[in-house]
């Protein structure tokens, strides 16, 4: 039979104080192979969310300082840009004029509407 230590709280204060070493030990237990976090938390007598919070706090990666250092970079401005080397010369595509799009809405009554593009075949629309 295994004996487990039992903590008896006799004062009004119900908060336990955990040292950093104890927190690190419990968080390290979470990373053991085949460790179940809920079982680790239950064995320590804490809630799973508390263990997740400690893990987040202790495993936080230090972010680089938020000081922004400005570095000037030299820029060379030239009149002509070097031509890009392409594998095969492409034939230029003539620009097509942009059409102004317009829709036609046909009210059929009783809240029914038909919306068609303005270049629809009128014979097809009539059928």
C-alpha cells in the first residue's frame, strides 16, 4: 500500500503557495513520454487549467525586445532598369478595352426579379 502525503488546511486561507521548483517539476512531468496531464494535475491536487497556465508561463519563449532600431539602407536610382532575362520571348498581348458592366433587372411581380448582364442574348432571354 502506498502512502501519499495529505495536506490539511486549517486556516481560512485556501490558497496554496507553489515554489518555482515545484511548478517546474510538475510541468516537466507533463512532458514525460506517455504522461497524461489530467493525471499529473490530479496527483498534485490542482486543477488541470492551473497546470496549463504554469506550463504556458514557464515555457514562454522570450520575445525579442520591442525596441525598433532603424537602419538606413543605400538605394541606387537609375534611369533604366535592367531587362529581365526570359526563357522565351513572349508575344505582347494587346490591351483590351474595359467594358462598363451593367446589369438589367426585370421585375416579374410578386417580389420576383430576374437579373441578367446587359450583353445577354435577347432571343434566349425572350424564350
